C-alpha cells in the first residue's frame, strides 16, 4: 500500500460520518481518488434506492480527496451533482479526478457508479471546486 493511500485511510477513519456510513478509500494518488460504499438498508430512501444525500456525500468526499491530493489540507467550496438514474444495487463507487488546479483551488469531477450483480452503472456525475484551508498540512 502506498504512503498516500495509507494516510488517506487514516483521514477517512477520523471522519465520524464516513465511519458511520462504512465508506472505504480504495484509491488515492496524485490527481485521483476512489471511494466505495457498500449499500445497507439504512442508506436507502422510501423507493428502495440509495438516498440522494448518500450519493452526494460520496461524490463530495471523493472530489475532496482528489483535490487534496494536489492541494493538501482542503474543503469543498462548491459542488454540483446530476443524478442520472436511481442507485439500485449492492455498492456505490465514486471516482474523482482533478480537471485543473493552481495554488488556490482545484476543479475536480466525479462519476458515481452503482454496482448490481457485478455490473457498474453510472448513477451520478458531479463537479466541484476544492480549496486549501489552514496551514496546508497533508491531512485533507
């Protein structure tokens, strides 16, 4: 495991909400991040698919990891998400990458897939602006 992935997993473990949901960081490298979330009944809304807030959370966190890979200690300044279909399946995968960055911000995009019977299907697409905070320590 890379030092960057190990550090990213420690940061994720320090996020109570991410721990509560069961989020897993599977890839964290310069300009790219992937988070996965096994879906549980308490992640679903009344129609039986993943709640939009859960999908949005995962996209936001993946965007922030991607931006953090180039800017260090960061937060999301803004984010937009388009839901493309109901997230019905066993797991969500959010793959984010840096589109462009400078010293004061990173623009990142993220595709969120739902996995059902081993097949990935796009269920949301997001874009966000990620900005550094604090002293820039490598803590996301």
